[in-house]
């Protein structure tokens, strides 16, 4: 494999690490080298779906583009929805997207719709459910950044609405789990 071929195989990976890369460019690179969707980045070991979730902020560039984030996500997954279960740095793509502060409407929702069960899986690093991750301050490459307090409220709400079963009371009351019947005893 020549160096030029190697560079073109991983052009998609490089573009997805540029936060402001336009969605049409990402779509073009996917069409140019479709097999790149399944290649792990030689430096990080990440698949393109992980890089998109962790670094790419398409919502900044969607001005008048006919290419939507959902379309790019579908192209990245290429109908192989098992990729939403592939982990990078022990996290699912959904966890990376939420930690990066991706918006519900055009990023987290389409990703979680591919397999709603992912919204019930705790992040192995923090042990938090996705809705709890959305409540944390956003992080970029491990550094905390300032975010608006209400920025992720819609994401938190929608994640809870999609899987209300993740909320359960685990407070011990003399060794028993609190139920609606004995909740008054606790209060």
C-alpha cells in the first residue's frame, strides 16, 4: 500500500477531527472511499463514527447545506447498525456524542434511534446513564469548557423520555428498595 493510498484511506478520519468541516465534505469523502467507514484510525484506533461523535460539530456548518447530519451519520454507519455498539476509549458513540455536547435534534436523536437500548447503557468511565452524562459540563479532549446551563436540557429530557426506566430509586430504607407504597415512610 502506497503512502498516497494510505492518506486517501484516512482522509475521512482527518476531516472528522476538524470540528467545522462541512457536512458535504464529509459526505464526499465517504463516497470517495466507502471502505474508510470500517477502518480504525492508525494513530487513535477510532472508527469514523467515533471521531464524528467526539470531534465533529456539524451543527456549526449546516447553513444552507442539503446534506444533513443524519444523512452523514447514516452514511458513516452504512446500514451496519452494530457500529453503534463498537467502543472507543471504552465508550459507545452515543457516550462520545453526549460528552461532546452534541445537540439532541440532529445528532443524538438519530444516533440513539438506531438502537434505543444504548440510551440505557451506562458510560463505563463515569458509571452514568446517558441522560446524566448530558447534565455534566461539556468536555473536549478531556478539558472542561464553559457551556450554557440550559444547552443540554432538551437532550436530557428526550433521553429520559425515550427510556424512563433508567430512573429508579435506589435509596436504602432499612435494606428495602423504595417503592411508591413506602415512599411516604421515607419522607
